[in-house]
């Protein structure tokens, strides 16, 4: 039974040896299962000269089974016409649902799902919502996006009452009325919504309105430090940030807010050098490589997520024993301008240091990773001295990154209208 | 995880929905038993379009549309079919296009104007959807789809009620055991006749239209609503 803090106490606080045993057992089942059923894995592993019988422990698994990338799956799909990229381990008619990736930078990729009670992604967040403090009888606002599944069934299963209100940007005056009326305990926020709320703060006492919330989740993009301070300190809202667990699920902050918990009974997480197969020390930045342990439909096995993270297996202050990670960025987001690397975080710090662009809304526009000129589209709050603003921005960015950029100014509303995903605001876009 | 969740006490109601008539917001509580009945009724509507085990049904919807759409998702599952999910935003139309181009869809349910317009602007509509046997679209999407030579069925939210057209395309059926839709001087209005948590009589819907009673050629006795 769920306890005061833990939803599944035995699993969430399982000693490391128990987690390793559980993962080993699951992986030793998974490897032959996938080899026998998935044409993609059979082809990949045959080419690597590895057979399921070669995998007898976790060391064999990490040393013999090749890593895969999203491009490998796309290439298989393009070559064979298989809509699931060869990953499917069951008959298509056995699938319950198909959700898809955010599609921020490419066409969305399918996540085939097979389930009984609730879809896997919402269900996997039950522990995290419990940690946030939600309890039966609480009212919760429904999230804006449906592409990873409807969450209302999970809320109902947890004894919560979903308030079906359109929480996408542009509708928050109505959402605030609903909050005033129903005093919900939880909402999911996204970057564009926080910007809209900042506008509404002039006419509404958000601190009073949000006093009913036990917490709010935030996902989809890094949260700008200024926005985080505003939400937490001015609005009094405790934010629980979550991120992708290498496309195998989600990883959430707990109340300690010290990294994202990877549920290791659901994912086997490795932390590898971006240019190779070797493990990097936990404190260093490496690429999250994920294996889903709870997916019989189309498991990702040693999947290179392109998420650059730091990781630790040390226990958290909350008492949970599962690994935590901190996201440093996305592989491929770095832009090299005439040989000089420019990272998103440095541009961000410069953009939000200017009052008119403090929303931190910007996109690097480029043809490829290596360019001769740095072009940045930046959202500003009108009215303003656009010509002067562009110059100040360019100087601030040059001071941070050592390259004088070309600035393309658009209003915040114009730039948000370019959204190409309900989940993520792309920081790097094709020219 | 599901075992722990199902052991928790269930809330008194399944949720609270809302609908808009012009500027006015009306909320409605949703009871548990009616969600079961709504799923069974939705299943009958899908079956008339041939949805069964092995079918792929793409549902385009927002989560706030759950009071109308969640019963449809349950119905797809009960039929042994597979549903895909896509958002309704125009800028997310690529997701709908991806499903339509990669899978042999039996049905697209809930296609809205924003998605249809985005795909029409890129000239993809007829190619993408021409081979989909059943497209059930919201009223705003119909002119766009018709402009590309497509003939969708109608799906509409009539206040708290779901209306779904059958292949006869003679108006969208409304579950007569739950709702009574009537014509009035100001347009259509709706009353609750089933044992639902929401109780209301003659609520104006702000929609012009007519109601056709009597048996439909599909075999249903549910009345049909024609909008406009």
C-alpha cells in the first residue's frame, strides 16, 4: 500500500543490490525476447556478431550488445517500410495504443503501447505525483497536450478529480477562473504558459490563486533561471521539473529538487561518452543510454538518447535509492561558429540579462552544426527601441560566447506562434 | 503500480467538464456509471463504421475534451482496435500526417479545422486521407475536407453530449437514453434524460440546426442532429 511519502515503498527505497538483481533478471529475459521477435534487433545484433546466449550478466550486456540511435530506427523503417522501425515484438493487433515523440526536430516517432489499466507513460508518473503530494479527493487540472496519452484515467485511478479545462496558452484567464472556483492541487505548466501567466500577473494575485496547489509540474524545455525564481518566489508555486528518461518514460524531481529520479525498475540507464561506448564518471557529462525494462511491445535497448546528463547512483535526500540525473543539454545543440563552440546555456544567460528579452525566448537559426555566422531569433516584449535592443543583445551575447551574432527580433507572441511542439520549444532550428 | 492505484479510494465523481455557449461557461459533473454507458454507446457508433479488432483509429483531441473523447478511447479498446493520439493544434498537424502516412488507418476521429487547414495549406489532404475509410470531423473541418474531395462524417460536441454520424451521413446520432436534443427558437437546446450526475433541462447550445427522429437506415433509433 502507498505510504505517507512513497507510493511503492519497497521498490522506491530498494537497496542497490536489489535493483541490480532486478535489472539483471529483466535484461536476461529481454535480450532473447527481443532477438526472437524484433527484426531490427536481430539484424543489428547479427551484424555485431552477438547472440542472446552470449549475454549472461550486465557486463556482457553493456559490452556486447550494440547501442542504437533514432537514425538507426529511421533507416530501418525507410528501407523496409515497417512503420514501427522493426522494433515491434508483438502482433500489431495486440497493441492498445500508439503515441509518439514530440517531433520537435523531426517527424514524430511512434511509441507502440500494450497495456491493461492505464497507458504506460501516465502510469509511470504515479510515484512522482504521489511524491508531489497528490492524494485521493484532490482536484487536478488536465494537461494541455494529448500526444503522449490522456492522463485523466490515471488521475481517476489515483482517486483524483480531473478538471477538464483547456490549459494551453491563450486560455489562462479562464483557467484562473477555474482555479478560483475549484482550488485544484496540481497543474502541468509549460514555458509558453509561464510567459502568459507573467502577463496576467498584473491583473491577478497569482500568489493567492496558486496557494491551493500542492505543486506544479514543468516539462518540455529547460526552465530559465529568472522564470524559475518568479514562479517559486513571487507566485509561491513549488515546481517539480521532469524530463524524458531517454524516451523510455519520464524522470521527475522529488521534493528535494536535487536531480531527476530514473526509476530503475523501468529503465536501465547508462552514462556513456558521446563519442564512444565507455562509461564516464558520474559527475562528468555523458550521454544517457536507456534500456526500457517494462515494455514488451517495442522495447528500446541501449538507446542513445542524445541527452547530455550527469548521473549519480548515490541515494537521494528523499530516501529513494534509484539513480538521479541532471540534464546539461542536447547532443547536437552545440553550434560551432568559425571553430568556436557556442552552447545554448551561454546564449540564454545573455538573452535573459536584457530586460526586454528577459523571457529568454530565442532560437539559433543555422544550416548545420558548423557555421560562419551566428544568427539568433529573439523574442522581445514591445514596445521598445528595436534597433537599440538588437545592438545591446548582440553585445551581451558576444561578451558571453565570444562571437558577435546577427539578431533577428520578433515579439514574444510572434515567436511563440512558431511553436512546433506542445512539449518542447526548439532552441536550434534549421535555416 | 496499477495495483496500488486501484486500491486507493475512488473520488465521488469521475471529473468535471465544461462547455461554452458564446461567452458563458457551463460546468458539468461526470458520474462513474455514465462513463461506462457512454463507452458502450460510442462503441456502437464506431462499429457502424467497421472499427473492430486490428483496426487503427487515430483520435485527434485535447485532454480537456476528455468528457466526450475518453469514452471513445475506451470504446476503441473494447473493440480490440488500436488508437493513436494526436493533438488538435494546426502546428502539430504533422503528427496527424505521420499517422496517416505510416499506418493503414480505419478511422480518424475528431479531426478539427486547425489540423485540416494546416494539411490543406500544404496540399496534402487528399493524398493523406483519401484512403482512410472513415473520417469523423468537427463541423469547422468539413468545408476544408470537402474542398479536397473528401466526404467526412460529422462529430460534434453538443454541450455535454457527443454526437456522431453513421455511414448514412444523415445527421449525427445522439444517445437518446441519455440526452434529449430539441429545436427551439434560439437554436438547439439539450436536456439530460439519463441518470447522470449532471442534471439540466433545455440548456441552449447556441447552435442552429434541426433534429431528425425515427429510425435511421443504419438501424439506430437514436435521433440525428443536423447543424447549420
